[in-house]
């Protein structure tokens, strides 16, 4: 079982920045995708960004050029740097670990609100 603890959300004005963190159990990155999802009220959960098992980075079109996913293997921490935030980025953000055999684990989520 992989444990994930999200943090870093908050209230920010449009154009501002936040960095989300996800401290997780030690994993073998070659067999786990590590990513961030978000869910806005009344909408389905959607992929924001992922570091795939092979190391490639993938982003939702809506966040390309504004968000950056990264990880610090020494700290077992996954990050999501979010810049140029927009009101439509408002959502609950969840860290995810997805095993190549299909098992998936989630963090508890952290709220991001972009509003003036």
C-alpha cells in the first residue's frame, strides 16, 4: 500500500502561484506513475499532470506552460508548481500513485481556490 499526504493548497488571487506537495511512501518509480488530478464542484476528476513510469512528463492542455510537475526522490515528495493561476483552476487537487498493474492510491486532497 502506498500512502500519500497532500498539502500546499490555499486561496490565491488570479495570476498568483502555489506549490502543492505530496509526501508518499517509498516507491519504485519504474513501476508507478505519479501524478496530480483535480476535481471542481459538479465536474469529474481530471488529470492535471503526471510523471510516467518511463520518466516522461504529461500535462493537461489547460495547464501546459503554467504548471510544472516534479519530484524529489530523496524526500519521497511529488510537487506541482502552479503559476499564472486562473479562477478555472479552482478545485480539489489530489496526488495519485498508479501501479502498472492497475492499482491506484490517492492522497486526501488539498483545496485550491483562485479568486480576487
